[in-house]
């Protein structure tokens, strides 16, 4: 959860856009409106994240870490599902509004409790944190304390779109102190983010290191009519119920 808090703190800025009042600024406003509406509708989101992290002890060797996320919410947000996957591991939090389950395939174990229990409320906070990390900042692109520049168009073909998207580069305002940038590829018609590339410099041993986080938004559907039993958890064969399991373990490599 420390990684979630760090990245959210870096990305979740919120004052006013500095830059040209042109078509890309209007596009960011349209995108912000689209994501702000998520609080009143059901939705499904699937994201693949690939990270490249430089190591000061091995210059030039930047290991890549890939993970996948699934988030689903009912319109009233009382029912939800969050799945976090890395190779050979699935972690899950599911709620049907009355019960909450946490599952970890590495432990082959799950917990179950009332939705208003302290453990369940903590698990929900993990889901909210993942949502903020993946798409939360898109609801305030029109209020970023940052410089924005249109970078033309790019051809994209994957689950969300098969066509041309508009590229917008976001960098700190002149008074900003964080050496970072983010490049968004946006489907203009749907006003959704198709891909994001976040670059950040950090101090290593004697030099600045470059980290990259590339996210591909493979599925983004709103107004989803989930089946009645969709948010019920069925324990996988061979798993056992335990009394407790660390909430911080869910999505721990984020």
C-alpha cells in the first residue's frame, strides 16, 4: 500500500490547468466530465500495467514488472470486485453489499465477513485506493497544476479502440518540483484514456534514475448490467477459509 500512496500523492494534483486554451484543453475537460460521472453509474475496468524501474547498482538494467487489474462497481457502489494479477498469483476482494470476501491464490485462502466490519471496511479502502491510482486523476485533468501540450495523433489498436487517438503531454508547471511527465493517448469520441505513460526521475546513488509506468486500458464499460449473482464469491477448489488475512497483501506489488 505504500506504493499506492506514493503514486497517488504524485499524480493526484488539483488546482487549475496552465497552458493553451485550445482543442487539447477542451478534450481534457471532456475526459474529466466522463470520469467524474463514474460515481453514479456501474462500470467495468481492465488495466494492464508495465513498469520499468532503473537500478543504480546495475545501470542500464531496468527490470520490467507487469500486473493486471480488474475493477467493477455497481451503480450504488455497494457491490464491487477487485482482482489483481501477476504471474502465478491472483488476489481478490469481492462484496455483494452484505458480505465481503478476500482471496489470495498464493495462500490458497480466503476470508469472509460482514460488509460493515472493520476488516471489510479496510478491504474496501484498498479497492478505492486502486481505483484512484488507475483512473482517479482522470476526473480532474481540467484542474491539474501542470502544463499541457497536444502532441498530435497516434494509431492505436486494442480492446478499447481501433483507430486514431489524440496524444496529450502533461508536465509540472514551472514552479513544480517533481521531475515527472505523463503522456496520455485519448479516444476523442469516447473521451476515455486508452494508454498512459508516466515517467519519473528519482535520485539514485550518485545519479538520477528514470522509471516508467505504462498502462493500457483494455476494457472500460459504463452502465454495465451485472448479473444478480455477479458479486458473490465462490471459493476456488482447494482454498480454505481463514479468520484473517493482511489487507495490505492485496495488490502489494503496485
